[in-house]
């Protein structure tokens, strides 16, 4: 999620002079830092030293050192502590880094959106999603998106929504799809509801199933669940614990391959969306009916209110809504046929 986009951005802003802001009250001009300086400052921090940053940016070490000195002189405060082993941020430097990343990220978004208005546009979009999306609507929405933006650079990351929140809030991700729960604090995020999904208890086909059971009867079994501290699986964990299933018997991982492998080859139990019980046509898993009602998952697309969502990202969100609706209709039709 932290892909190196800043050298590319440096090329875009290298020609920019120091910007002037005209005050309306006293007509005084205030000289603002060069955008190039912000990019160089970020690369120094990311690389860990002035020498490494110079190499990454294609500049000389004295040039990079002078830029850092100029930025510190502008603000009149030390931003980095220089040591033989590299550089570390001061408290003022941490504030500077946060603001500069926000500024350059918004500039990059502006460039992407302007580029998207040309016929030979090269745009980029990055988003996060849970495994259910990969098994259901992902192929359709990405295929359609690439028809609209054939040259688009798409970065996709699979995990639970809780893992994506920091990257959403600082703009590293354009949006993410995941499950919501009532305790989640999302006031600073836009929330676009997509669909609901039933979850079911799944085991290996080698296990003998003798009808409906209870969760409490499975308290000594080994379980594997996705890693998260909020959302659907947090609610599910409460349900399991209320029925005597200890966290000591639960292995957590964000790898869906590992989940399937532990269920299939180590006799673990898991709870997954009903659309994931036959991965790639496999018939190696069975569902175990339980007396208790498992929570229903509410899926939504979310993105930061602090950043204007890119056109390309907004189109992907609309495609997610479209294909989610189609998938829900298809599922209802299959249920009616059964």
C-alpha cells in the first residue's frame, strides 16, 4: 500500500516555482515551500538517510542536503536529526511529514483526475477487499473497469476492513470494502452499503455430520477465523465465546488459503460466507447446521471524507454496487429453484 509514487511525482512538480499566495487584507505575499521540497523531504524519511534518498531521486547528496536545510530554514525549526546511521524525525518533523504527504497525495490525485479526461489516460487506483469479494464480484467489476480504463494501474489488497482503516484515513488507499458492525467508529469515512451475506459453519467432508448441533457442543474443536478486531468476525467471536468456545481454540489468519487448508487437512472448523463453501468448484467441504443463529454480515464500501475520491475509484465503487446487486439477485434465484 505504500508504493513508491513520489519519484514519479517529483518529475511532475520539478518545474514548479515557489508558489505565491496573495493576502486579500494587506496585499502582502507569503512565499510557500516548493512542492519539490516536500517530495524530497518525504523520500529522505522513507529511505532513512540523505544519501539513500539522493540515489532514489536521482539527485546529488549535496542537493538533497541543501533542500532539507532550506525547508528547516523556512520554518525556523529542526525537522530531522542527522546521525551517522541515518536520520530520524523530530516532533516538528513528524507534523511536517503528515502535512506534506497529504499535500503531495492530493496533487497526485489531481494529476490522475486530469489525466483521466484524456483519451490516452493512465490512472491508478488502489483498494482493499475481503475474500468474499474475490470469490464473487471481483472478476466482473475489474473486467468492466479495465474496459473503461484499459491503461489503469490497479493495486488490490486482501484483508479485513480493520486492517485497511489507517491507509484509508491517510489516503494511501482510495477505498475499501468490508463488513460493518455497530461499534465501529466511522464518522470520518463515507459509507456506501453494498449487500448482506449469510455465514455458515464449514468443515472437511471427511468429518461425520449427524444433523443439527449446537455451538456449545463444538467448544473443544479447533477453529480458524480471519484476523480482525472489528466488523463481522468480531461479532461472531462474541457469539462463539458466549457458547463456551475459548479464544485458545481459535487460530487467526487473513490467508483464505490457510483457512481452507486447515479445515481440509487439519480438521479445523471455520465460519465463512455461503458463497465461499465450494471454492473453484471444490466439493471437499460440508456445512454443519447449528441451532444458534449466526450474525448476518453487512458489507459496504468506505473511503475517507478528508480526500476527494478519484473518478476511477468512484467508478469502481459503482461497479461494486452493480455487481453486488446482480450477485444477490442470482443467489435469490438459486434459492427459489432449490
